[in-house]
């Protein structure tokens, strides 16, 4: 048992040996639900930096699409709520879950990071993956000779969907303004 723990600890330390830039997630005041960053999409702006930190300013839909490449390694990331003027608020968001993922289809790959902002109870009630993911993939890699049709319901950011979709997609934080899904 002790040998297994030591082996696990060694593997964990080897995997965490690389540092990366700190990611600062900024969410609109009161935001709850899935937030997604889609990485490495050439037509989109890079995530801005401030003193070497990546500043991920999410819009109300919780989506960022960026040309920046996803970094791997360890860092002490930060998360804040911001007001309409962009000022950080004293209350901090609770982020109980985050995961890296990718979607591969028709020769295309979309790399993303998804994180949930809210309580543990809201996370348990939320869809398994960010509901924005499929729509984001279709937006970035539209099927040839077909127009995208609008969906009947807008993506949920409340994290309280009672009818979660099978699978899902996450998207990166936008640099402010409107929805990255509408661009």
C-alpha cells in the first residue's frame, strides 16, 4: 500500500513539473453555469495578457473563442466576478469543476476548456458538459453547403437544466462584448 502511494506521488510530481502562465478568469457579476474557452482558432483574437497572466474575460454566454494556444502545466489560477465597468468585485466565484477536452469530427478538432461556476448542488443539476460545445463546433467548422439553423432554445448558463443533452461542448472566454456564438 505504501509503495503504491509513493509511486502515485512520483507520477503526480512528474506530470506537474511544467509551469504555465496564470489564467485569470473574469465572469460577469452573478454568472452561474458552464463557461468554455475554445483554443487555437486562427480567425479569433488572442487572449490578452497583463503582467504575464492570461486575462480570460467571459461574456454573459460564458464563451471565449481564441487563437491563443492552450497551455499545459501548473499555475495558481485566479477567478473573479466583474461589474459592467470591468472592475473586480469582492465576492469570488466558486469553480468546483474544470476539464480539458476536444471534439473530433469530419477531420476537424476543436480543443476546449470547460469550467463550471456555481455551487456543488448547481453542478450536480447541470448538464454533464457545457451545452455550448456542439453549437460552437458547428460555428467554427460549418458543414459544407449547409446553413446553420438557429436552435429553439438558447444555451443555458444557469446550470439548472433538467434535460441535459448527450455530450456537450465548451468554449473559451471572449474578450468582452457580445456572445462569441453570435460572431
